[in-house]
């Protein structure tokens, strides 16, 4: 582990965060009042960074919690940094949402940080970045906790030094976060505080073994040090090697899916033969499904989907993995709803599922109709403009071409045996309250061309490939 001083800190920053400079960034530092966050704030001040201090009072330790808030406010004033604070009823939140105290505190803290980032007024072209004071000892404790809980390769690579919301679009928050103290030990941090005359407060709950992390920190690691005196460094070295291994594994998995996943009509699709080649390999399957909101605990069920009946699926909060014929399809739970008007003078209309092209035909005698289901020939004089292109709903009905009685649209689409994904993407071209065309499937009997038709509008649907 590196010794901690300003030069080492600057050197680590330049290597690890080359794209984040003090010239065009405002930093929000999460400061509890403990030695780690106090030292981080002091180092940022010594670097000449523009910073605010954010302190969350979880009101879990009575007078001690209020003492910490007062201390951090005084420290912010001394540092010349703006002070942001908020008090939370953490116990009530944990009870309401049926979660542990530590999880509740984390949820509250990051939701507040995100709101600060959204609301803070900074200079134009300046970005906002959150800093937390996680250090090397936290890294070791985290990896040990993950190991004992059970985890994959990624869980053993520990806390990342940088996390942006672009890296994880499914994350619940949208925070750019860096952890500049990760290479430095708790002992290094305390030495820096002592050398620079920095006062800090102690959280008395850290001495209790009520939480798993405290138990690992206060009992397990000291016992392990009696067997392996340099245990922390050995764990950190292992993390470093595992990060290299993870990069190789990720590249291999990404290459496999890039080769074997296709997007017909925009739907992520895997041929069952390629899926079965994996023989349930959790690393490859996890490399695909984690981006769609699935959890590692679902992997066994996901593996079974290949042997399920047609239409069977397993769902995450955001997507469904569907077995359909000889394919596995990945479909969003948040179905995109279409609702857009089409004026009489529009010739091309871009929609989220493809493109509609309109062509006006006045010479009916020479009309040669293409029988493709992606083309509709409609009696233009029967249409009321503007037309409406919209998603279908369960109560819709129309008169399919060739039939003189109405049919529920849901039953009509069901008879076509469309996959759930294609069914969800089907739209309706409507004239007033009437359906003129089930796009890509069939026109309505009431808008067909007859011997009395004088003007025709030909509409072609070009779906996304």
C-alpha cells in the first residue's frame, strides 16, 4: 500500500482519474466527520479543488449524531467550503421498506446525493462529481463479505475507483462517483491526519460487532493477521490479479454475444442452438443478462428457459427472457407506446418501430397492387385526416379485410401466432375512431379499394432490421 501525502495523492489522481481535473469540476465530498472523509476533504483543499461538503445525519446515535453534524459544519467553515446537510429518520425508512439499517442508510444517502447533484448550480461547462472516502481496508472488508456471501468473479474485484452512471445505465441513481483513497490504508490516513493536525470524530458504533462489516474488521481480520501477518496486502494483490482476469473474461464473453446475438425488428434474439452450446455456463449467461436487470440468483431458472414450452418467460424488473420457437428473445417490460399523428402532406413518417412511406395514386386504372402485408392500399376518400398511428389496446376491434363482421384485435393478433415481442410492437393506423390498417398485418374492410374508388393512398411499412 502507498504512503499518503499530497504528492502521492496527486500522482494517484493523475493516473486513475486523468479525465477529471480540478479546473472544470465541482466536487461534492461526503463527509461523516470521521478521519477518512476529513483527510479526503483536506487533500482536496490542498489540491486547490472547488468543493462542497455534504453531511447526512441519520439520527441513529442520538446526541452523537448531532455532535457529528455540528463538527462537520465547523470543519467546512474552516476549510472555506459550502456546507450541505440533511437529517433523516433512518429507522422509520428501514421499517417502511423492510430493509436493514445499513442498507436503508445507503439508500437514503445516495438518493440525497443525487438530488444535490441535480439541484446544484455550477459554472457552465463544469461537471459535478461525488467523492467518498473508501480506502484500502474497506476494500479488503468488502471482498471478504462478498466471498462469504457467495459471489462471482466481479464480486471479488472489490470497490471500483470510479463509477459513472453511463457505465451502468440500469443503476437507480445517476451519480458520477470517484473514490480517491482506495490505494491507501486506514493507518496511512491516520498518519496523514496526525501530520497535518486534523481533528476528527469517532463513531462509537464502529466498535460494536452488530454489523457484519464491523465483525470482519474487529475480529476476523485481526485473527487472520496472527496466521498471515500481511493479510490485507495479500488480499489487495489478489484483487488486482482478479481484475486483470475479469477483463479477459469480459472480452471473451462480449465477443461471443456480439457474434451470436441478432436484432430482428430491434428485438435482442439468440438462436436456441447457440444458447444450448453454452450448456448452462453461468459466466456467459450472466455476461448477457445482467445488462437487462436480471439477478445472479435467477441464473438457474434462466438456464431452464431453453427447455420450457413456447411462450415461457422469466422476468427481471425491466425485461423478460422469452422462449419463442427456436429462439430466446429479450423484451422490455416497459413497452414503448406509440401515439403520433400523420398529416395529409407527409410522405415519410419515422416511428420508433420503423418507417411509414405514403404515396398518392390517382391513376386507378393502371394500379397494380403488391400483396405484401407491409403495404396497404387504402381508399383515400374514406380517410379522415390527420391519421393516427398508435399502439393497440385490449378493447380495440376492427373489420379484417374479407370479413363483414368485427373482430377483437387481441383475438386477431393471437390467431397470427406472433411472438409477444412482435405483438407488442404492432401499431394501428386510425382514421378518426376507426382502424384503417393493422400495420404490417391487414387493412380494415371499410377502407378497401372498390370500383367506386377514385383516389388511393399506398402506405408502406419498413420495419427496423
